[in-house]
C-alpha cells in the first residue's frame, strides 16, 4: 500500500477505475478517491435516470413511414467501485407494421430480408412490450425514476421508438420522452471520431464490421463505448458528487 493510500481519511478508499471487463476499461489508469457513500448507486449517477442503450435497424430513414426490423436494448449496471458496466442485451426481430415503406436501398445496406421466416420476427407490439418490461424491471432494481435512452446518433433510434410507441398506443414507455445520451457526440469529444466502428477501434474495443448493422451487436458495442467514456471521465475527476469532509493529503 502506498503512503498516499495510508493517509486517506476515515471512511475513504482508493478505487481503481479499471473494471474486470472490457466494456469499462479506462486508458492510462488514474486512481480516483471515493468515499464509501459515493459508490454503487446508479440512481445518483444520472439524476435518477437509468441509461439503457438502444439500437434499431429499420427499412428506411423516415420514422413515420418506415418499419422497425430489429431492436435491441442493453441494460447497464454498476460494480462495487462505482464503475459503469454492461449488464444484458435483449433483442427482437420485428415484423414490419401494415403499410410500412420498405426501402430497397435500406434493406441492402442492413442485409435484412423482412420476409425471411428464419428471422423469427414478432409483431412490434410484442417486441416493444417484452423489451419495455425488461427495462422497467432494471429501473426498479436500481431504484431509478425512469430510463434514459443511450444511442449512437440517438435521435434516430429515439424517433423510431417514440413513433412506434405512439402508433401502438403503448402507455408505459419507460424512457424519458426527449432526453438522450448520444455516443456519437461523446465519441467525437473523447476520441475525435463519430463513426461507431472507428470510435470503438480508437477506444481499444474490438469491432467486427461483418457483425455491424445487427441491432444486438451494435447495441452491445455502443454500451461498451458509453461505459468506457463515462468511467474514463470519472477517473479523471470529472464526476465527484460528494465533497470529502477533509482533503486527503
């Protein structure tokens, strides 16, 4: 133990921002002093919101007319050191709603065949109902007030999610209606690049381009990137919610 650690005030301990898993690594380990009361409280980290990563693959760019074809949601949690980590990813293949526009160029880009029986697709009300249930349970587990959507170019995913929720008349959308965390913006700040694959590469997160444009894969990688950026910011002293009773020497 270093002399610095031995001089910590009572009730304080030194926390290494490096997590056990790849999703939360912090480059250039810097240790951050945290009191016992600071760690492990997701509800206190984001103003009562639980970040949930959402990725949606669609049949076009118009959320009013085009269909959701795949949707994935990745829940996050905190470890005992107060570091954000990836929890679980849940995904569904979705049947296009009746009358939806299916843009051939969009289908070619994603490689999705909406008519393929091998997809095991379900109607969007079932898909969203199941995934919303998972998110509501995670919100309850972490004692949060509601979920906040995290996405890469989050406005795109949020637009499709909100329109589908309204179209289906779903009353219990667990997500905040307009607040989001956008990893394209965060990655541009942290790594100087806004493309998901390139940002992951710069952050040291393995990314297989052959798996890209799968909602499940993209949500998982977006979650890793978000956790890494949040934890690195914290390790640099960018989030320190409770002032210590006395300054550690």
